């Protein structure tokens, strides 16, 4: 139920974000005296609608986005005589630019707001945990689990309730102990210790550790536990050796909350990181498409390949299932920043394409007048239809490929 609820909640967050994107266009258009006739959430048949101040608001049957209708987006649009002074294309360039960019600006504002509220009330990932590298640190224990959940899918346990002691606790290990060898093999780093433990069959093995400057030799009974990297629909479980310990340096809190002033700094720090990551992801986008196709055909999915709304919602469901709410909100913020940036690309039918055409018209007119030539007028959108259709087909195909891959071979989280 938590997994399904998380999927629905994340999908709802995306839908609200897209609806507010369109609302940004609507609010800015009305502020500049343009006429808005419709604002709908969804596509397809209308479920219900109502009219207020010349605008029809409503919901449609397919909740796959939203749209707003502004009168006279191009000179080709039919406009009633009484609306001639309220058309979009007759407004000054700076006003049209703001209206067209308002959707992306709304996404950026939403992303910042999500990060700020997360920093204050939910918590952002602790930098002390982010800096930890198991392969670069000594195998010093930061925490020793007292018990092991008797139920494989449980995340909590209690000896008082009948759950068995963990192997490490039963062997007398304590936080601060440094494991020097496991099963007769030296363990210079925590990463190497983990690799050896996971490959060990169930049973007793020798273990050496240092405590307070003294070397202690003992035996520890390894148990096998399932390491689950599956989703609810796609099982993918590895059975590995388990001790019930975590390393020093990883025992700091997973998340940190901040006061209002500190939260502002953390918000802008994360915003910068997300923007940088977004541009890197977009730059690497072309080389990831073949890897999507490989994953669709059954090869291992590259975790850095693009995800669709379906894939993002599934990850959101897994995060909610595990109760890791900071990651849920960070994913939602990331998605808002990505949509905002992508939508400003100078390609039709994206808003960035319309902005590029508006500025091209302005520059072309200025250059013609400077040379004593007549104003060439507006761009003929009908001549750009083949390019628009090509963009729609290309991105539509990539979207279908990504959705199919997210269904058949999704990116999942590791427990």
C-alpha cells in the first residue's frame, strides 16, 4: 500500500507542478491584458468545467498534463473583432517573453520552495554521510545492530519481541571496534570487509578486531539475508552474508534540518547543484538513448539513463515505501528544475521555441530597418510545421522508449 500510495502521490506532485506551469502562463498573460479563454487540467473528454471572468476552468478525463488557451498566440489565429486589442502577438516583446517563460519560472520557484520547506521540516541529506566512502575508510564500526528482523521484509526488530540477536552483537562486537581480519583474510578497508562478508556462506568464521589497543580473536556466525533491489512488480533479490554492522562515519544522521536562515543558504546551495546536474544530464542525454534500448532488450539498466514520469513515480513509490521522505521531495524538486530548463530549449513546440522566434523577429526587423529595408513582418509558422512535427516525433519516440523501459526494466533503489 505504501508503494502504491507513493506512486500516486509522486504522480500527483508532477500533475500539480505541470498545472501550475500553465497557471504561470495564465496569470502573467492576464496581468499584461491578454485574453485567456480556457484553463484545463488533463486532456480528452471534459469531466466538468465552470466559467469565471470569461475563463473556462475544468478537468478532463486523462490526467496527463494541463493547458491554457491565450487568444492570438500567432498572427494566423482567428480572433473575434472585440478581442483584437487583447491578443498575445500584439503585445511588446518583453511582455510576450515573460508570458512564455512564466511556465519555466514557475517550475524554478516550485523547486526552490520544495527545497526550502524540505530543509526546514523534513531534512536534507547530511553532508557528513555524503562524504563517506567505504573503500577509503578503515573498517571501524560505528554501529552494531542488537537484533535482526525475524521477518525478511521488516526494517525494525526487537530482542524483547523475539527477534534474534545480530551476528555482530552476539559475538560481542561494539561501536569503535576495528575489524582487522575476517575468515583469515586481512580487511584494510570497510569496503573490502563488506565484499568478503557478502560472499561468505552461513556459518561460523574466525574474526579479529582491535579494541582499546588490544587485538581480540573470536568467531562470528554469519547469516544470510536477502539484499532486495527489486520493486513490487519486478523481483531482483540477492542472498548475501550479513553481520549487522555499519561503519564509523556512516553513523551520523542521514538528514539534517535547518532553521529559516540556514535553510535559505542550503536551498540555494542545493539549487546550484541541481542546475549543474541538470545541464550535465542534458549534455549526456544523446549517449544514454542507446543504453535505454539495450535495457529494453534485457541488459542491465544504467541508473543514469533518463526516466519518464512512470519511472520517476515508481522511484517515488519505493522511497515512500522505505519512509525516506527527503529523497522524495528532492526528486520532485529535481524534476521541476529539469522541466523548467528543458522547456526553455529553442525548439518548437516548446516555450523556448516561441521565445526564440519572437526575438528572431525583433532582430530581423531591426536589421532590415538599419539597412533601409522594409519590415519583413512576422515569421510564417506554417513553414516551421515540418520542423515542429520532427521535434514532436523525435521526443515522442524517446518518451515511448523511456516509458517502455521504465515498465519492463525500471531503475530501482537498493535496500
